[in-house]
C-alpha cells in the first residue's frame, strides 16, 4: 500500500483526526516556509505552533460544517449541478465570512491579545471610523489650545 492509499484509508477510518493532523503539519510547514522565503528572523517554534492551532481549529469547524450540510441535504441528489451550486453558495454566504472573522480573532488571541483588545481592534464601518477620527482630531485641537 502506497502513501496515498494509506492516507485515504486513514481518512475513511478516522476522518477528523486525520484531517487535524494533516492541518497541523501543513500549517507548521507553511509557517516555516514563509519565514524562509521572506527571510524573516528565525524559524520560531511558537509561531509554527500558533499557526498549527489555527489550522486545527479551522479544520474542525469546516469538518463539522460539511458533515452538517451533508446530513441536512442528504435527500438532495449529490451529483446534480443544483445541489453542488447550492452547497457552494451556502458555504460562501454562511461559512466563509465566519471563517474570516474566526481566523483573525484566533490569530490575535494566539498572538497575545486579550479578548477586550480583539474587540477594540475590530474593523469599523466607514461612518463610525470617520466619527472616531473627527473626535480624535477635536481632542487634539483642544489639547493644543490648552498648551
């Protein structure tokens, strides 16, 4: 049995642990490769560990998503174009925005930010951001007038 056959057999026997181990390994390797290609200082083990945790977490979420979707749509014909398009649209509309926020939040937490700091760093809507900038400018002018 070759490597690919063994991997496929592991996926059939124990899908989630196999996917999680694959994600951990691939994310650690990609972190090290990125450091080599960008000439970043050192190959930090902690950076690889953090990236592996991100990969493991996202893999678990995506695994659960696909299992849930397959259960809910089990009565749909799997090979039909409409089924494939529907599943793809559901993933794009529901899962992908969640994964983007999940990734950014998890990276910040793993990089040492507190939950409060993560909330404060959240992207702001343009109008809200503009109001915040105006308030900061007004405060700066007031401070300059005092001095």
